[in-house]
């Protein structure tokens, strides 16, 4: 059982900033996220996308913003349960909560802060008839540990930053014995630098680049053995492969949180704008996961919501204490 003051569900920018605000109040946080690394969409989907509406930063890449937020939260030593979606919540007799993940990891705290962004991310799967037969037997929808692909033949499909970056990573570091990148178009959606690097690696023979094509079939026995590619001009191509990694992005949903008894409106959690509390005392919702009249789905709005919610959470956790607002410009930052 992981004990903490505040369980934060969602390790995206809003959840990470909530750690900082909680730390100023001497509240310990533990974050749960279904993704294998902190940062939410900013890390998983568009780490190289520039963001222009963060105060003090005329422009900052999404990945850089996540790194900065992690550094800002570091003095307060947050805990992380990553790669595990929050599954169940159970309120205890004293009003506290036990949150259990899909893998059975249990967390106990008097306050739960839902900062799940657009919700749990599920992979967008290509329409391949035999796809499900090879899941966890050569088909992976995200790369958690690159060493899994050491000396393996990998076929990656997709045209965004994730597909480009992982193709480059596996090829440049000589991890995979062969890297094939398949994309249905001749143009890519990813960062121009990454596109050029993939082209350069293809010219050097380190990546097999197949455009104007898509993966249409998978063959094998107990594990994946072949990937079938349909090329617009050359017809069917069959290539030997140990892994097929379709990186077509992730689709969000509230997931199990939708069954927690919270008031839901149009796929988001309704909150009281006084403190961004939900209809269940002790559970708050901040960032894109919540809704209220006048709601704006902006990261900077989520930062504000988390700050206000944690002031309320402090009063709930320490009803006997009076919280006096302290300015970091005067007091600096002191971790635990």
C-alpha cells in the first residue's frame, strides 16, 4: 500500500504542476498514469510541438515544458506509478480513499486529484484482421523499453513524431538489427528535422523507408514472423519481422473513472469552480478532464485550477491548521 497525502491521477503538465503547489503546502503527492513516462500528451504525442501560451515562455517545446515541470517538482520528491491506469476507487470509513490500478497497485490518501487530461489513452489500432493474434507476441502499440528490440527486425508504421523518433532511435543506436518505417503518404506530420534525419538514415541504408504504403497483414505461429505491406505502385511486399509497432497516436477516454460515481457531462467531470471539487467530497478534478460553465481547455487554466484545488485539499487534510499563503519570491522553495 502506497501512503501519501494526495493521489494525483494523471502525470501530464497539470498533474506535475500540482505536485509543486502541493509541496509548497507540505503535502506529499503520488502520481498514477497509464502511460509509461510522465508528461501525458506532451511526451507521448507531440514532444516537439511548440506551445505559445505558457506565461514567461514566448515558445517552449512540449517535451521541454515537461522536463521543466519535473525539475520544478523534484524538490518535493513525488512518487510515480507509471504504465498502470487507475482502475478502482474505494472510500474508507474515515473519508480517505484507496485507488487501485489495473495491475493491482494500491494507493491510500485522504485526497484524490484527477488531472487525467483527456482521460486514459488507448492506442489507435490499424484495421488488420490478425492484429489481435499477435498482441504481446510481437505487436506493440508503444515502446516502453527499447532494449526489447535489441537485435530484432522491427517494422514501425506511422507518420508522426513518435514513429519518426523511435525509428531514428532504434537505427542510430544500433539497437534493432533492421528498422523498416512504413507510411501511407510521402509526406510526414512530424518535425522537419526528424523527417530529414529519417531520409538521411534511409539513404545510408540504416532505415528501410517505405512510403505510399500500409501494413495490411501479419503472419506467424506462436509469435509474429512476417509483416505484409501493400504498396500503391509495387503491390504486396512481405518482409520478415520480429516486431510490428503501429504508432498512430492514442485516443482518449475517461476509462474506469467514468464508473466512480462522479457527475459526468459530455465526457468530462463536473466540478464546483469554488475549489474544483467534484460531487464526491475529497475528490477534485483539474485540467482538461473537468467541465464547468466557461471552461477553457488550456494548460495554463489547469495550472490555476490545481493551485486553488490544493488550497481546499490542505483544509480538508489539516482542518485544525490555518494555511497562511506564502510567496515563493520571499521564502524560496524548500522541499521535504
